C-alpha cells in the first residue's frame, strides 16, 4: 500500500518511540480515550505508523516550555532528541495538499510529551502528480521567457519598498533595464496600495520594459506582486499577462496553500514565490518546519522560483541552511518519467558580488536568481556597473577564476568588492 | 491620517528603541543601503513609525539562536525584552488582509537584532470593514440555525479521526443526536479521502440529522470539513448546503487567508474555523503570534467559530492563555455602529464536565461551544448520559451552583465527574 512519509526532529523526556507512537495516534485514528471501534485490524488499515526512531542526543533540559515530564522507572528524567519517521496510507489520506498539511503539520507541535518538534521532510509519492502538476515554467521556462541562458539571472528589488508612485517605479525600472538587469521584483509590501495601485504600476512599468526588450532582443522579467484576495489575484494576473508581463509574485504565507493553488493553476506566467514570514515557521531549531519540507508543498502546488535567503544574509539564518535550501530546490522531487518539480532558487538579502564564488561552490549550478538591492544600485559607478559587477563575479566563479584574479580584470567588479567590503 | 497599529514583544541586545526602528524601516521604506529617494518628507508620509517602546525586563541570554550581539559603549552586553508598538499609514498600506499579514508579520521574525519577536496584537481601523465583513453568522446566527439558546452548545468530534466509512460516520451521528448533542464536527484529518469521501459522508449523515431535527424541532449542527483545493471547497459547501447542512469547517493553516476569504465569502453557512498547526505559530513564547493578534485576521475574513483549546487541555497551553483567547473572541473588534466581529469560541481537547465551572468563571458567558470527544462518548452510561452530564454542569455553573451540589443532584453528572477524575 502506498504511503506518505514524513520525518521529524523531536525532543521529549519520554522514550522517543513512545512519543512517536503518540504522534502517529494523534494524527490518524487516536483520541485520548480508546474507543471500541479501534480494533487492531482497523489500526493496521488506517493508522499512521512509526517507521523509524533514531536517537540523536541527550540534552540538559527542554527546548520549549510546557512539555510534560516523564521520569523512568528509577525516577530519572532524561531529555532526548531523536529523528523519527511516520507514514500514512494514501488509501485513507487521499491526495489533497491542504489535508496533508493538516496531517503532517497539524496538532503535533503542541503535544504535551514534546519539548520540541520540527518537520524535517515529507516524501510525497508520485501519485500526487495526478492532482498537482508542480511548476509550469520552472528553470527552463523562466530562461525561455527572459532570454537569459547558462548563467544566473541577475535580479533586484524595487526600493524603497513602499512610497514610490507607479511613475517613479517605472523610472527605476528604466534605469535598471538600461543597466542590464535580468530580473526585477516588487517588494512584498507593495501589492495594490492606494499610492501605487497594481494596475497603474503595470501600466507604467510594462511600456518601459517593452522598450528595453525591443532594444535587447529579450525581455527583462518583472515579477508583479499579485498577492491579495483570490479574485483580485486572478484579475491582476490577467492584466499583467495582457500587458506583456512575464512573471507574477505571490507571498506564500500571506496567501496560504489553497489560495496559492488557485492563482498557480490560473497563471500563464511563472510564479515567483516569496517566503516572507518564514522566520515564524523556522527560527527556533526545535520548532516548525525545515525549508526542505515546507518548500515541497509549494513546489508541488506550482511555485517556479523560491526564495532561499543568501549567504551572509542580513537575517539570522546560517549559510549551511541557505545552501541546503538552495540545493533542495534544484533536486528533483520525483524520478523520471514524473515531473521533477525543481524550482529556481532565489538568493537575496544583503547580497553583493562578493557572495558569487561561494554561492556557486555551494550549489554547483547557475540555475538561480541572484538578487541584490543596494548591492547593485549602490555601486559607486551606477546601476549598470552594479549589474555588470555581479555578472562578472558569476562568470568568474563559474569558470573557476578566483576573486582576486577576476577583480584585477574588471574595474567595475573591483570597485564593487572594495565598496561593499566596507 | 488613519494608521494600522501592531504591538510586539521583542528581545534584543540593542537598545529596544533602535531595534524597533529597524523593524519599522524593514517593513516600510528601508533597505540595507540608504537610498537617495528616502528623504525625510518621504519617510514622514510613507514610513512605519515606532509609537511606543516599553521595557519589560532584562534577561540572562537570548531566547532564540542566531541573533546579533550589540555591546554598549562600555562593551557590556545586555539582553532585554520590551513591548513595542509600530504603525503604518493606511494611505500607503491599503486594506488588503494578505498584504497586512506580509507587513505586520513578514520579514521580521528573523531580523538579526532580534533574539525574540512575537506579534501581540493588531488594531485594525474600521476602514477594513468596507472590504471585509467579518462573520456572517457569528453567535446569533449559529444559535438561530441550531436552535440552542442561553446555554453553551454541547459539541463533539467524530472519532476515530479517520477510518470510519460514510455509513459508520452516519451511525455515530445517529447515536450522538439520539443522545442530545448540539454540535458535531468532522476531524481535521477527515476531508475528502478515498475511504470516506466528502459527498458520501454528507449524503449519509444529513438524512440522519434531518430525522432527528424532525423529532427535536431544531437541527443539530454538523460542521463538514470542506478544507482543500479552492474550487473543491466551494463545491463541497454547495453540496452540503443543498443537502440541508448548517455549518462547514475549514482548517485555517491548511488553507491560508486568501483561500479562506474565497470560501468564507462564498459560504451561506457558518464557518467553523479550526486552528490545527497553531503550535508551530505559538509554542515558543518569544516567537510567532499571540492568538489574539492572529485570530483578528480570520475574524475579519469571516470565521464564525474559532478553536481556543480548553482548560487543562492535553496540549501544552496554559489555562491563562486559553482564557485570554476565548475572551478576545467575545470582545468586539470594532465599536458600534461597526460590525463587532465577535465569534463563538470553541473549547476542546481533553474536555469533560469537570471544566464547565472554571470555563464559565473565566469567560463569564455561555456563548461558546464546549466540545468533548471521549469526555462525552466514554461516559459509563452512554452518550446520552455524557451529553446530559455536560449540560447539567453548564446549567449549574451558570446558575452559581457548586460542582458538589450539582453532582449530588444529578447521577449522570456525578458518574461523569467520578469517571473522568480517574
């Protein structure tokens, strides 16, 4: 029988196997009083099962407050972390992503035996591809629409995040396109506010982009933030599509899986998936989600690009975590002949040309968007120099040319590396 | 100028006022390099402002990992918790709930200066009621449809959570209705799985409920779990409505705000809002959301009933937190003549008649659903006795009759109190 598998990091003063059994019961057939209908045959057929329990370490005390304390037969209390795997029969669970979310990440995180619980990964069987199709564009489609091949897309963000009028936004887009940018995104704070309405913004920006596209022979990609009420997202997409846009952006946590499915299915454009709010899902290492687990839902649901933060970012995330996220975006979720559901990772946050070398070394790929805000526009010689410096850095990194060598060969890169080192 | 206000609990080794200013910048006009366009006039008009900073306490060390360390002029590092208030001009922000979520709860929780950040409350100006209407039914509408007045609705959950066929579900509903139940809900794990498809379940359950309604003169309310892909949620609602159902259930975290807006607007039935997954948003006291802040989004978006856990629940939540949540559900979000957006709190999790007295004392209201699973069905004298015991408990509590006195007057209540005390 095909099963959906999920792995967790748990922390408890129970025997980890007992705690895992409680999780499996809570998320399938159980209740706190054993009912007559729960026969063994019934459990075999419908219950979640504990497939693996691997002890990791003992720790001094509980990571999260509120957990129960379970002494052993000698009265000793030991707090342990373990990795466990549960699985659910598809026969009972079905193929609905929102229901999978309620099952693998529902009423688990506050179970009393747990002083920590984090979803590490979810292994979706390929049956899910009969209902969800994953990214419509992905890496190849994004490259086709943007005309950028065999190197990262150099991206940026409209800043200030809020306050620019449609006309001012278009002027900034004009400068960025003149400077050679490949990809521009709205800020997640800017969707359809009174001061910069969506329609006005698209109408002001797209003629500028079309003009540059005529000049360049390929169209810089602008991800218009359609995030909002569901019918408005569809309308905004339709308007953007009509006016020649080649990408929409959606804030995943603002919209949720169900709303995202609606717009992703409707969309005829790549969906740039923004993860703002990710911190509340992941900041504590013993709570919430790993990016790898969480991103699989959105990949299956139709995200084409996913934000993964950047190396030496301005947030709290470690580089190792950023790298693991980016690599997972580029690793197929399903083996051929199924759709791989790979997505383009988006590096951003405090990025400058300086991060190109170890970003490349970490992901061993140029199938990504490297987005820099101030890291491009604050280049002392202007936006064009900022874009070119980032491109030079990636060309060098991908060709195995060292940072010092590359800097000696490009004044714009050298200036950038010196300026942002400050 | 009207502003949206949000309060936070923060923890940092910076001066709290400086950390608050970084939050305001990040969530409005800022970027990590100051741009030319950011004039003072510009900031006054569009930027978020820090309206209050109240120090709470110094603590020994950071609650969350990854935070920056900021020594004072003497090289001393002090970790502090503070409550702060930020506000945003509506003129710039607009009235879009998903955008508000990206603004007040976006890229904040992983800001490097913060070793803790929790959204405590959001004060929506009544302008939001021009776009969102709040609960369509709320307390009065729920009472009207269910015919239960001047006392709590006695509720329960279909258990086992999964594994029952539509026919077995209907048989359980028959027993529960025969026992006098007011409210029954699907489990959140049960939506439209192969073994118990939604349509089959509604078609099996509703004739049973209609038969009891004819007998009773009022219709027990069944919350059918419509959670899923957006178009399927609407179809499921329509089917349930056609077949005489009086409530639908939605798992908020599985669906997200945008998907929820879609089904809540479409719905002609009260929406029972399930908060499964709430633990990952709230379990760490220095991260995520308070229920009061989080629930305001769903109340405005159209939830009619909201789960608040229960006193002495089987999860980790303290009673004080449960009480604060329940009281906030019953407290208007807006003053007359605006819609109050009050919702019916749902007490559940390890509930028995024993909790009626202090639940009533805490909320000073009977406008709630008290849901018990095993707390009803495991009553030694059967389901009817279980329902009546819970009703007796609430009647006594509301009339100021003590637990001992009530137990002496009702054998079914006495039996329940003794049985569940074990």
